[in-house]
């Protein structure tokens, strides 16, 4: 197993920031967005950002091998693409075309975590 060092700290810090932003975005969705579709997309983005942020905080501090690091990096990037695309669409009217790629990356990253878990 490898020591985590600065990479683990950055992944954990990124997860904590995702979770904090998710709480704010969820509150804004509940109180500041009138359009039901945009509100639903922002709430979905908040849910994914919070859940994956918490996972990053929890798992980034444990000693990890290369496969786990790849999975955690994929979770971070997938969350940014998926939740970021939905939030950008809800708040700024941006297209949400990156959401499917982010969702696919999230699924692949969870599979990598599963493979890493059984390889231990």
C-alpha cells in the first residue's frame, strides 16, 4: 500500500468542498428557483455532489493502491462533470451534455472501487 501524502489530502479536501457546495446549492434550489425542472436538476446535482464528496473524504485518507486512486480521481471528475453540468444548466442555462459522460465515469469508478476491494 502507498502512503497518501498530499494527493490524499487534496482528494479529501475536494470532497469536503463538494459537500459544502452541495448544501448551499440544495438550499438555493429549495428557496430560490421557481422553475420546477431547474430546481429538480439542481437538487439532483446537490445529492450527487454531497454523496460523492462524503465518499471522497472518507476514502481518500485510507492507504490506497493505484487502482483505488484511479477510482477516487474518477469519482471526483465524474461528479464535477455530472453535477456541474446539471448545476450549470439549472443556474446558468448551460447545456447539460456532459452529464451522461460524468455519470458513466461515476459508474466506472464505483466498479473500480469494487474490484480494488476484492483484490485486497
